[in-house]
C-alpha cells in the first residue's frame, strides 16, 4: 500500500496520504484496519459457503441457475447466518468507503463529499445498506422510502444467481389505490464479487490466503 513515502488509500480514484499511517495506526486509520479485517473475514466465510453451493448446483460450471429461498447445500442456520453476513458486510463496507472519502475530502475539498464518494464506489451495496442493513425500511416512515421498498426490505433476500450467492435480486412492484411503486432502487449484489472489486481499489498487493 505504501509507495515512495506515501500511502495509497484508493488506487482507482488516486487518493494518497503522506507517510505510512498504517504502520502504527490510530483513530481513523485504526478504524480502517479493523473494518478491513472484518470484511476479509466475511468474504472468506461467504466464499466457503458459495463453493459448497456451487458444487451442489453446478459442479461442472455449465449451468446458469437462479434459486431463491432455501439454498441447496446450506442448512437453515447457514441461510440465516449468511443473510446476516450480507447486512454486516454492507454496513462495514460503507463505513470503510465513507472514511476514505472523508480523508480525501479533508486533503482536497474539491473531492466528492463522503456520501457522494460511497455512491461512486459501491452504489448497489449502499442501496442495500440504506434500505435494509442499517435499518429495515419497513420499520420506518422515511419519506425517501416507497411502499414497495418497505415491503421488500423484510422479504427473504438470499439467492443463488448465476454463479454467486446474492441478495436483492427480486424487484417488488406494488399498487396501493392509485399509488404505484417498485423496489428497483434496492440493487442486486454479491459479497464475493464486491469484495474482489474493493481489493482492487483499496488493498492491491497485499498477501491474501
């Protein structure tokens, strides 16, 4: 991560800070370290479960499948745990990106604000975080949420889509009287695919198991 007396926090948007704040991390840099460790752990666990499902559904890698609800190869407890892992991952990943965006903004106020930065980095994860993981839209009356999003937020989210375990693959369309809404803003994503993208953005060159 360190190059020529500076540290790259974001390789894609070229966010750099002087020195190596991760050598003896404190404050926001210690928070980044903790979040990265947590995200790597969630990725590793999700990858193992994904490989088990892949062997159950498509051992030869020739089938494009869509499965919702009970996922083959996983028991009820694992389905529940994996659902929670998507919640934890979304909140932690958005916190990580927001911190990086805030650091960049402090260094250069021409940079996007932290909320804008998250939208640029992981819009699909942010939508899940805002409508489901941080709090269920169903449990609030936030004017930014519509009726279909509120209903969708408490639906079973987990699915196998193509070649990965995912959430938010189902779009709910709802009519109440003359009011029509849909949950299309809650976007489809995978822990394993998103995490590989974040590694390319944030953690290039680090040894991974």
